[in-house]
C-alpha cells in the first residue's frame, strides 16, 4: 500500500488557541503508542495543546510530551521487540500483579525526567484510582514518575503503588479518558483520544475465527493472538516442575476453545473501560473524539509501536474537517 508522505497543510489558528485546548489521552496499554501518532499529526497542522491530561499509558506518553521528550520515547518504542520487552519485566506472582514495574520505571528515567509535575513546560496532570475506596485521584503536582507509575497500575498485571499511605491502581478504573481533568485545568476545547472504542468482544471473536483481525497493512497472522502470553508462559515453564507447568498451561489458555486467565482478564478490562468511558463521555463529552482503530493490537503488544503510531496519525487525518471547524470557530 502506497503511503502518503506529504506534510499536511497547517491550520491558520487564531493567536493563543493552543493555550485553550486540552488533550485527554486515554488508557489502553500497548494501544497507547497511538498517542504518539496523534501528537505528531496534531503538531504538523499547528495544534500543540498546552493542557494535557493522561490515564495509564496516556499518562506515560503525556509526561514525555509535556516535558519535551516525545522524540526519545518514540525512538525507544520503535526499537522494542518482544525479547527486549521481556527483559524489562520483573515478573512476580506475589506483588499484587504479575509485573512489579520497577525495571520499567528505571528505564523510564532515561527518556522522562523525574521532575515535579508543576514545573513542566506544559500544564499536565494524570489520573489514578485509590484501591481501598475506589476514588479518583488526580496528580497535578509532585514527583512525575511516581504519579505515572501509579496511573499505570493495570489490575492483575502491574502491581499497585503505595503513595502517601494509599494503594493506587490504574486510572482507567475511574476515568479512562480524562476529559473532566482537562476542563478542571482550564481547557475550553477538549480533544479526547479513546483507545478502546472498537475492542469489546475482540478476544471472543479471535477464538471463534482462529485468526486475528487484519492489521493496518491488511496482513493476517492466525497465531499471533496469544504470542506474547505464550512467550511469557514459556519463560515461566522453563523453571518450573510438571505440576506447575500444567497449571500455567491452564492460566495462559492452552486450549483454543476456552479462554485462559489472560483472555478473561483482557476482555474484562476492555468491557470495563468501554462502559466507563461511555458513561463519562455522556456526562461530559469532549468537543472532538479521536478513536484510533486498534482492535488488532493485544493488551501487551508493545512491540507493535509502528502500527499503533501510524493509526494514531490516521485518526487525526480522518477527523481533520471536524477539528478545523471547531478550532477555526474559536
């Protein structure tokens, strides 16, 4: 497929518009690399919001953007393969999540400066969820990486984080696309990026069809649905006895006819975030919603950054007429 390499024509925006625009970057694990493509495409047409709010992976990408380090994050994301990714995972079954996350945070210090949130060049905030009460927690000041890690505590996968005496988990449990936080920070126009708009039922469809949905280049891969989990499963199994191997086979979905633990977990998270997002958007809709088409990407396929970034760009291109109408009317 021939790619369009022409630089989009910038919008002729009124002075000061970017200071009135808020960008709400939603959660969605590996699908979050699409945020990089969204930010790139917006910048090419002159839209560089000064107000950014993020949830989960949106908090990570938003932190890099707000700190002027998006280039470094993009280069790292594009360099990932599954072997490199596995090296960054500190696996544990005893920490409240399969992945402790300490290695990832050590790595993050290489491309996100751990500075106070309130000192960033752009206004930035992120969302986490208090585990004991279910309350939404906003981080608008304090250590940047500590807040990012708290916002990314995906239940069952990344261990929760203790901050100021509270156990915190993923912000997607309460505010998957933080439009309300953008408004609280002063945004008059909010552009929201919803990474979960087309994923409910994905895992069931793949088991029934025996293949994945076509990716952005229309290539099919019948075995890729559980590749990442199979790789993790294999690493575990190499060091375990036969009875533990049998248990892990059940956990990771050895049977293609029945969902494994992670099929259930991923599908449940998809349903939850989709329903919560719909509810929040009904009460506080953004002026513009971008929905990258990412159903073909699994929860932890972080090595598929190029495809996700490309689709993030495409989502902006599809909505450019609506974006232009909104912004030029300010």
